């Protein structure tokens, strides 16, 4: 089945087609009739009601947005209708084939297909009518836009001329003014600086007004889009709710698993912090012991250096004592030699005995 995708404005008159779904095709968007700007003559000048022109343009833009939103709604409803119809036909064809009544099923399928074809042809006719209405509205709006643009150009030229005259008047008044105390006039540079500042302020005001208009239009489009989404979502709330429930359960399980992982990590972090604290305390105690040992080592190094310095003198004293001891031994003879003295004594006794 082909679903029309071209923009379709609201249906007018008797072009109502009932497609089996609640499609309010008979509602019509209120299109503004071509409004001529109210004018009043003042001599040879023509004054145009600018506010009425702006209001008419805004109303046309609003109606255009409404028609676009309604076009999307109708297309979605039409597609949903044909999908339902196709599923019903498939179900009906399956049921009739299971019973074996092929003749009745073929007849019913033919009637259903003819009914769908007639309704679809009627829908296409309605679509063509809507296209014709849209072309007419576009032509009218284009003509109004051209007229308004021409009038706007004239009014801008007139406003520019009036603004130039007013600025020249203000400049002449400023240059003719005198100071009440000194009696001197205002310098030309000061007047030009004031005019330049005023022009900057006017430009800023114009930019802010344009930005305000853009933001208003954006807000209006956003509100229309939001209303359209709310209308389209009426039949999908249940499906969305079930899908969200499934997603919520999935996310809940993921959150629980993440919470368990987080609890495990917190326990690990607590254990690691305790170990680190113990290690820090042990390190601090070890540093204290190392400082004491370093102090003792420094004292021992000093003692070693001091004794190493005294060692040569002690060696010299030792050598002197050795020499002196050797000299004394040499001089003493048998003194101190107990074995020799005992042997000498025995010999003396023996010699005395022999002499007797």
C-alpha cells in the first residue's frame, strides 16, 4: 500500500472519508481570509496599520504550522489503518483456509480488497482536493506577502526619511545650544559622539527585537511539536510503559550488580587502607630504629677513627717494650728461665757430691 507523504492541509466541505479509525477529517483549520490593511488618508499620505499586517502574517504562520502537524497525524493514522487492515486480511485468509471453504474466502478477500481500493481512491481524491486548496492558499499568501513587502519597503523609506529629518533637527538644536555658565556652544565632536552612541543603541535595540521575535517563533513551533507528540503518543503509552518497565528492570539488575561490586571494592579499599596504615606505622618505627642505629654507627665510626689515630703510637710503644724486654733478657742471662735454673742447680748439687 502507498501512503501519501506530501503535505495535506485540513479537509473542507464534503471531502470526509471514514477509514475505520477515528480520524477527525471534518475539522477545518481556520484560514484567515485575505485581509487588506486598513488605511486612512491624511492629505496625499497613506497610513498602513502595521500591527494588523504583522498579526495577519503571524496568524498565517500559525495556521501553516497547524496544517503541517495535522498532516503528520493523518499520515500516521492512515498508515496504522492500512497495517491493521492488512493484518485482519491475513488472519481472515488463514482462518478460511483452515476450514477448507476456499470459495467464501476468495469472495470475502475480493470484497475486502475492493472496499480498501474504494476507500483508498476516496482518500487520494481527498488528497488531491487538499493539494488544490493548499495551492490556492499558497497563492493567496504569496500575493499578500508581495503586497506587504512592497508596503513595507515604502514605509521603511518613509521612516528612514523621517529619521534623517529628526536627526538633522536634533543636531541643529544641539549645535545651537549654549552653556548657561560659560555661554559656549557644544562642540561638533561631542555631538557626533552622542549621535554615534545613539546609533549603536538603536542597532542593539533592533537586534534584541529580532532575537525576541525569533525566540517567540521558536517557542511557538516547540509548543506545536510538543502538542503533536502528545497526540501521537496517545496510542503508544501502554507499549512505551511496558518497554520502560523492561528497561527499568534491566537497569535495576545492573544497578544491583554495580552496588555489589561497589560494596566489594569498598571492603577492599578498607582492607588496603588498614594495611597501608599498619605499614606506615611500621615504617615510622623502622625509621626511628634506623636513626638510632645511624647515631650509634656514627659514634662507632668516631671511636674507630680515634683509635686508628692512636694505633701508630701504641705500636711504637709496643716495639720499644719488645726491644727493652729483649735487652733485659739478654742482660738477665738465666733469670726467668726456670728449667735452666733447675738444671743448673742439679748440676751444682751433683758437682758438690762428686767433690765430696
